C-alpha cells in the first residue's frame, strides 16, 4: 500500500514522529492521508499563514495522526502544489492542470494570499488561451489610403508592430505611436508623416516603402504563419486576397 501511494505522490514518506519537536529542521505533515516532509523554514516562510502558525506553535495543533504527525483534513494531492509554492516562491503548474479552482480554495484556506492571486492569474491566462482569437483586416475609406487591423489577441498586434519601422532622414525610429489605437487595434490612416522624407518600411528592408497592399499582405502572411485561417472575405471577386475590402480570420 505504501509503495502504491509513493507512486501517486513523490513527496510521500514513511510515517515519522519527528514533527513533535517543533524546532526540528524537518517536519512531516499528514494532509488528507498524504504525508509530506518539508524543512521548517519552508513552512514558516509566509508569516500569518495557517502553516506558519501551526509549525511555529502560535496556533495549537488540534489533530494528529496515529504516528503523531500534524493532521490537516484537506485535499492531499493538491497540497503538493502548495508546498512547491512555499519552496519556489512561484506557481508552477502543468499545462493540462484541471484543478485550479480547488488549488485556489486551498490557498485561501492556508491563508496564502500570494498563492491565491497567482492561481487567479494562471486561470485567466489559461481561459484566454482556450478562447478563439479573431482577426479582422478592413480597408479604411476615410482617406485615399488606410487600413484597420483588429485582433482579439494583442500579441498578434505586437507582431505587426515589430515588423514595421518609421524611417526619417536616415534615422530608424520605432513603430509610429499615431497608428496604435489600442492594444488590439492598429489604424493606418496615412503613410507619410509631416516630416519631409518620412516613410514606413519593413524592418528587414528600409528601402521598401509600405503601401496599403503591402501592409495588408504582410498582415495576412503573419496571420497564416501564426495559425489563423481565413473565414470570410468581402468583395473577393477582385481576384486577390489583398484587394478584398475586409478579411476575417480565426485561430
């Protein structure tokens, strides 16, 4: 039975009575039937937490197991991640972890507010990755030239910004801030700024002046390389994707 449990939980140890000496360097906890061993300094790392109070003697131990170890009637397997947080100072979870809500409640029970916040942030990132990303590339008819790029995933907007650079009087500047409406929208209203000789170019070729079609083509190529697929195109009878008035992609 012990060998089977050790296969389930690599932190599982043989029962020990060493916990009784609170000054001992190593303490064994029984969490929901799972035995965990940790250094005392690890368990008291967060002052005010339940574990810190139990181990330091600030809170009386109400329950012990048959071997004299502190017994905590909580989820045993999930405590592994609580303990790793105490050891590492950070939250490290597998990509396919499916018990984030349980881990967050356990963090709140142990009064580990930093861990609870890290779990919330992990959940937000995880759910964001699960949601489909939408990309829309549309012509702007307010001026003779213009292009609007919207993407629900702001990292795609960053990729476009990384590819383009403003060139003026033999100087390379960054991406023009005037084109960025938000973290999800770029609006190319015009390509020549008030400064004489200023132009928008691809970063790898500062002799190539961007046009509406070249910007649209670069956006489409970045989308396809990034795993986006074309859903719909408006006025596609012109014979070229870049000549369509609107393109819609999903990932």
